[in-house]
C-alpha cells in the first residue's frame, strides 16, 4: 500500500478527483495553501495498492501536469461582442503543475 | 514512532478527538473533504509510539467504525409534540466508517 | 527525500513559511486545528532532500520553538498614550512550540 500526497493547482482538483474516483481510487482533498506552488493549491491524499501507483501518476499527469495554454486576448467594444476580424494577440499562459510524494504505508485498515 | 492518517466522518470527529486526547495521544485535525468517504469527512493525523498503535485502532473502532443506527421517524402534528401512540416507522441508517493508514516515522522531535 | 509534517502555532506560520521559502524549500500549509498543541495550530508539509533535514529543523527551531516571552502590561488612560512612569507589571507568556515528524519518501515527482 502507498500513500500519495499530490500538491496540485486548485483549478485542476475537480478533474483530478473525478478521474481518480471513476477508477475507484480513494482520494481525500486537504485544504492547503501557499508553498510548493505559488498560486492557490490543493493537496490530494491518495491511498492505493503498490500496483496502481503508476496508474495514479498517469491520471495526475493527464489532469494536473504543467502545460502551456494559449489564451486569446480578443478586443471587445464596450458592451458588445468580440471583434474577431480585428487585429488581436494571443497570450501563452503557464497552467497546472503537480508535486507528488509517494510514501510507504505499513498498515491499512477500513473500520 | 508511527504517523496515523485516519479519514473519518465529520460527525465522529468530536468523540474521536476527545477519546484520543483523554489518553494523551497527540492528534491534529486536518480540514478535508470528498474522497474515500462520500459525505463530509475529517482527516485525523495522529502521532504515536509503535506500542500504542493498537490502542489508537481500538479508539477509532469504538468512535468511528461503520455501524447501523436506527432512526425513528415519529410524525409531529404542526407545532405540537411527537405523537408516540401514532403508527410510525423506523429507518436503518448507515453511519460512521473510517479509512486508516499507518506510516513509519523516521524521526520525531518536539521543539 | 523526506516528508516533514510540522505542527506549529498559527502565529509562527508566517515567519516559518517565509524562512523556508527564502531557502527554496518547498512548503505547503495545511489547514488544521486542535490536537498536539492546544491553541490554534497550522500543519506544514515540507518536502526536502535527506541532506537538508537538519537545515529545516534549524529553521523550525528558530521560528517556531517553545520560548518564554515577556509581555508588558502598561496601563493606558482612556484615549491616551501609555503611562510609562506608572506602576505596571510584566507577564511571562509561553509562546511557540512545534511537533515535527519526519517520514521517508519512496518516490518523488514533479509533473
Ligand atoms: Ni504496500
Ligand atoms: Ni517508530
Ligand atoms: Ni530520500
């Protein structure tokens, strides 16, 4: 048995918890802030069989890993719809990122 | 030394923390949600000597284990006292439940 | 790699997190309450290389250890400045205190 502590971005927590739960992987969300990741973060505490650690890493990689997102900055006239035929710029935004610690569990019980 | 992470129901946390503290067992309550147990849950972080792990398990079993409670659904007239001589039904309710992880502590200090 | 869980006083958390971050030591603050230390407490989750555990202990000792503080109870006239030539008493106050657990990390990844 392993206990995985994953510090992820708040924004990625909904998708990560959903994906883990769908595979019947037990996850508890701890309220956390600051630290490893500067923005708002969430700590997931995940208990799994040793044989499923790689599966959890894959799910976290898919839902929480650092990636570059392209945000479109389209100019809006006041009160109007975006002007798509206008000259606008895109911005590259860094998103996600996870710090993952895997610890050995010496005993596990469900009461 | 061992570090025990116990994910328990919110409703059982007051009794569990009280029972642990009474035995001078150090416990910290972490704010948590979702996951292992679907309803509102609380994570207890408990640091103990190896020799007291079974004692902690006993306290958690006594205060947090899954059990069936019988709730009485007695009909109330509007604004009045319950009508005990009325025909009412009882409901079996699942309560409690704890997921407990025991981890080895390699070093422990009080500063 | 080690995972350090330090239960410290709320009041010491700002200084401790600042001192750890300044040394590029990753720290996550978990919302916690009650337990090991009776007053409001905070749990820091700190991931570090084995070679830096003593450095972390030093930082925690410097910022969070139990100490005696002397508080001056100077009488204030209503709406006025403190009367320093008045007969006043000092109070010794117990401050700080940390309970630190060091756990082995079997695997560590940044995603
Ligand atoms: Ni195992
Ligand atoms: Ni031990
Ligand atoms: Ni190591």
